[in-house]
C-alpha cells in the first residue's frame, strides 16, 4: 500500500472540496481511522507525518497505544460502554460518539475521579435510520444543553454517520442537518470551543466538507480495505 500516495490524494480532495465551497482547507482536520490495522501499519503511516489516529474499540486502543510513539493524538470514534471507560477516557483527546445522557454522565464521573477533563462530541442520528445510534435530531438541543452543564466534560461539537445509501442527496441532507443543528446549538451554548463538526468518511468526505465538516474520519481511503 502506498500510504504517501493515498494521503496526497485525500489531501488534494479535501483542499478541492474546501475551495469549491468557499472554505479554507486548513479548517479541515483529517483523522486517520486505523481500526483493525496492526501497529506496524500505523507506524508506516506515522512515518509519513500523520499524528492523529482514530480507533473504535476500547481494548484495541489500549493495546496499540503503548506500542506507538507518544506524540500521537488518539480519537475514540466507536460505541463506548461504561465498563470500558478506563481504556478510553484518560487517553483519547476526543471521544466522538457520545449518544446518551447516561454515557455522558458516566464519562464526566470517571473524568472527575481522575481529576481530568474529557472532550466529547455528541452523536446525532441525522438519517433517522432505526439502527443508527445517536440522539434523534429533533430533541438534541435540550439534551445537549443539559449535558453541557456536567463538570469534567467539554462538549466540542457534533458527530454523525451518513445513511448507508448510494443516494447522494440523502447523504448530503444528513450532513446539512448536522450543520444546521450545530449552528442552532452553538447559539444557545455560547462556547467558543464548540467548534467541531465530525462528519465524512472515505466514501463521502467531500460532500461532508461542502456541508461544513471540520473533521473527516478516513479509514480505507488511507489504509486500504479492512478485512473484518
Ligand atoms: C470505520 C469508521 C470510519 C472510517 O470508515 P472508512 O469508510 O474506512 O473511511 C469513520 N467513522 C467511523 C465512526 C468508523 O467506525
């Protein structure tokens, strides 16, 4: 796998999508989603200059982190159960997929006990698909304001997954809904560090950028296809 070439291609596409929507390419961060790939592969991608990696399983993060350079920043992007917080909360710079008040409260309690502060994104179900996780888009504002009052928890923004479909307009609608929610919540929250919109993966990050994404989560586009 030619990681340098993959990354160059993605950087070019990020820049092009930003420019055609009147945005500055530097306002978009690329998260290299390394789940499933072994540490040797992450090391190769690290050696090309990447310092921001995303993992989606708590134990996998726990196992990989000590084997890789300490200047890597880790984001946790997967579902999180409260009995796995110890593998994630002390180590993740950002937790992407907080999808319930219960989880938010558990993270805040855990962070409080460790005297640290956890940074999180709130996951919104923007597609309405029954199997998708996340707060339903229509009740999000009230719940998010409530969560934002927890100590030891910093809400940095929102995250979503687009629907599984070939229909570009449905994908675009889900991203534009998240952006709309983001703007609405930002007005109420009045916090300058509520500034992150995590949306877009290998197949749809260009659409996500056109709709306002600030953080794209790209796995297979960098690392190649995943085997499981
Ligand atoms: C796996 C994963 C990605 C990356 O998916 P690709 O299609 O490989 O880019 C992004 N976000 C989440 C939440 C994931 O679980």
